[in-house]
């Protein structure tokens, strides 16, 4: 029997499930730390993935609730691209990663877990990070707790 301990997931399992979009932020910043919001711009924001593929997995989202890239206006598109550039610099500086996957899954057929609200993923990568656990057992290890990563990244977005 294989066991992998992830005690922080109990919050998700037992917690109330939102019936609203998780990427539609309130105007108030009171919940930003709980929601893992790292930065708010004029038209877009940066948020950590609560269920990451790798340490440092963050996302860039427009504030506006849109499903398709073509639905963004040019100011939203430019701010999102600026944030993607800024995020790559921050991730490389903090995590010393050797690469970064940047992706957009538009639509459920493309793999979007939350298809209703457009969001771009940035996932830091290191040579050899697909260890034997991932290759043989389809298991990933997360060397740092999500809240600790948030505390380390948040000041870099000021």
C-alpha cells in the first residue's frame, strides 16, 4: 500500500465549496492572503495555485470573468503579458528554476479545470524534476508548504 501524506488538503476536503468563480475576486483585499493573491494590477492579478503541479505554480488572470482569449480587450491582453514577463523574472530569481512552463488551457477539452474564467499557468521547472516517483508511481513531491511559498513570493510583487 502506498501512502502520501498531504495534511493541508484536509482544508479543501472538509471546507465549504464555493458556488461562485474562484477567480472572481472581491474588490476588497481582505481575503487576498487566504486566496493566495500575490499581486493586483489594474486589469489582471497574480494568484498561487492551491493545488500546484510544482512548487511556485502561479497563475495570471484577468479580473473580468471571460472564457476566451479573444474576449480580452487590448489593455487586458497587454497587462497580462506584462505580468507573465514579471512573473518569470520573479520565479527565476526566487526558485533558481532552469525553465518555466507557461500555458493556457482554453476550454474543457483543452484541459481547463476552471474553464469559465481565463487563467494562465506558470510552473517552475528544474532539470531532473521528473524524478523516479513521478515517472514510476505518478507521484510528485512538494518540498515546501504552500503558505511558506506564499510568504516568500508575496514581497517580490510589491
